[in-house]
């Protein structure tokens, strides 16, 4: 295959899932049918004239665009009980107290008290939250983002990458968990997670996941 043809094929992969690059609100992952399925715009079930013609001036003609415009700025807030209706996790392995979802992603909150079992053993004289549990909290936030739209009730993390821990989480700290999608397809995806205490970065990294078919659950 010639180099020019390869470049052309790569450009064909420009999907609505690249909404952060393309800047088109019709490409919001919450509303765009192409983003949800991982298909190219012109393969989506619903017509997206602005995307199909690469002509953003026609966006106001698009129903998906109009729905996305109404969605912009809206926010879904979930409390602890509402989170439990979506996630299968339970205490002591649930690391989300509340969450807020918008068109950019999810922000979750987990308040530590010092009474958690992991503080008692890690470490008795100098308690800090195990790093793997901080990462688990980020994954739970990402899982909540996916499962509040997908009712299969289970996803599997397949890889974690570029994970860095910047500081400790100690008793009394509130973890702020921010997760945004990098890629969402029908049965898999990738997300970027960052965890903070107040404005101080604690952890960052990406993780990929797989949604198993119903018969494999």
C-alpha cells in the first residue's frame, strides 16, 4: 500500500470520539451515536450531517448536535445509595461516597476517616492509604461513568498505564477522583484518571477496560 493511501486510511479513522480534538459538541460521548459504538460518523445509525460533510457550519441542522447543546453544562449528581444501585461494589471495598457526571466525564469523592481497616495495617504508626486502593478508587469512578449508561453491571480492567503517585493520602483526607474518557466503544474503552487531595495531585494514569458479553458474565 502506498504511503498516501495509508495516510488517507488513517484520516478515515477520525471519529466523533475525537470530540476533544474536533471541538464539536455533537461529538459528546454522552450523546453521539458514533462515539458510543466506535464507528465512523457516516456509519452511525443516526444521520450527523455536519460530521459527514466535515462542515461544522451545518451543525445546527443536526438533531444530535441540538441534543448535545442542551446537554452542555448539565450535571448528574449521585449520592451513596444511588451509586450502589449502579456499582456492584460494597463496603469495605467501595471507595465512592458521591459523584458528579457531565459531558466531560466524572468527578467522584471519597472521604477517609482513619477508621478504615487499611489504615490500621498500612501502617499502624504512620497510616497512609495504599496506592493500589487509590488506583482502585479511580477505576470505580470510571466504572460508574460507564455503567450508568450500560446496564450490564460489570466491566473488567485490562491494562493500566503510565501510573504515577505523587504524594500520600492520610486519615481525614478527601480524595477527589476525576476520570474522563479517551475512547469509548461498544465493548471496550480507555480512560484517563487523576486523583487529588484539595488541589494537590496524588495519582494519575490511564486504564483500559472490557465489557464482557452477557453470556461470559
